[in-house]
C-alpha cells in the first residue's frame, strides 16, 4: 500500500494571519479543516524547519480544526534569521511556548491537541508541562528530549558509526580536537555570507543523510538548499548550544505534570536522528501514553508505517 494513501486529501487554509507576539516578532499561522472541529496545533521540527502544507493532511478535515504555525524565525514568520545580524536573544523555548498561548487565545481556542515530531515533540512537551489544562491529547513522532546524550549521539560521533561517509563530510569544517557544535556555531555566526551558507549546508546535509532509513534524494535536496539550510542550522545551533533553556532531564523529570493527558508516541526502531531510547524513557514516565515502535522505520515520516501510525492516532482522538 502506498503510504501517501494514509494522508487525507490536500486542503487549503480558510483563515491565516501574522500574529504580533512582541519583541519585534510576528508569527505566521493558518487554519484549515472544519472551523467548528476539534482544535489541533502542529508543532514543526528543526528548530527552524517551518511548516509544510502536507502537515494539514494528517487530520480528518471534517473532524479537525487544524492550526499550523511557523515558530519565531522560521518559515513565513518575521523577521527571518538567515543573516548573522539577526538577533536571537528573544528566540527561546519559553518564548515559543508563550507564543502558542497567545495564538490559542487569538483563535479563541479553549483546549487543543498537540501534534509534533522531533524538535516539535520537545516543544509540545514543554508547552504541555507548562499549560496542562490547555491540552486535550498529545501525538508525538521521533521523540527528542534535548538531553546531552542525544546531542552527543548525533553531533559528536555516535551516529557517525552508521553514516561514516556523511560524518566525514560533516567534520571537514571541524579542526581536530574541536567540538563540532561549537565550531558550527562559530561558522554560522560569521559575517561572511559564504561562510554561513557553507556551514549551514554542511550542517543540514548531515541531517538529510541521517533522516531516512533508506536514502531519499528529495529530502537530501531539501536540506541542501541554502534558503532552507541557513535558518535551519542557525536556529538549531542556537537552541542546542543553550540546552533548549531546559534543566537537565527536565522533560522527563516533569512528565508527572502531563500524567492525565492521553498520548500516542510513534517511533522508528532505526531512527538515527532521535534514537528510540528517549521515546522509551518518556513512555515509561508518562502512564497515559502509548508507545508504538515501528520495526522498519527511521526518523522520516516517509519511512514505512509512520504515516499509517500517525493517522491511526489522529483518527482515534478525533
């Protein structure tokens, strides 16, 4: 069966806008589906990846009121962060959590479902633990808790044992003995646009190489596009260098705050970006969650079984 058949048909937004969230930021939002349907907000990955129209299609449009939002500095939100001079001082996890609350109030939503993958899962958990009374259910894919072992795995050599060719390319810009995360943050902050673009493309190419169980040329090409790569890399490095402004193991430690919220976790067994250990730990700490580990999937939604499992979750909660 074609996995794309697990997506609902394409839909267009019936409402959209730019919400002033303060600090000089305006975030793009859109709503599709049933205007009186069950509210769900989609939290994109990255940080910095922005939303995509296909994300509307995880939900039955007759049942759901689907909200997509580009986080600060991402997608169509303003200002962009594609230059070294764009300040990131007011772009943190807790700014994004506050933005979601402003958007919820703006849209006159009382409670909504959270749907997020990778960094979107991180943000969903941070929001839910701060505002549990505003959340009906949580659907997560490819769990990322922004713990040091996760960053070490992907950016300090662990995953390089699986993808040695791509890892060698990633390290070409890193002098011997230096920390890759520190070096890439220096390069992406350079005043030279060529240096920024080169570093961003190398950073993004590494993720593009690791994201799918089977190499996907279309995904690799997307990550290699400097228009995508520069904000993607700059925001990711900003967040990772600061530990997401989270205390160590905070999202696991505070899982009791969402104990009563139903959750569904979809995780690829061979996810090289966000290995299944984090999803397992989260499910163990969150009694209302059910973890599904897919035996032939990596990190990408295009991998076998991922779209089907996500649709099963959204259909169950509609």
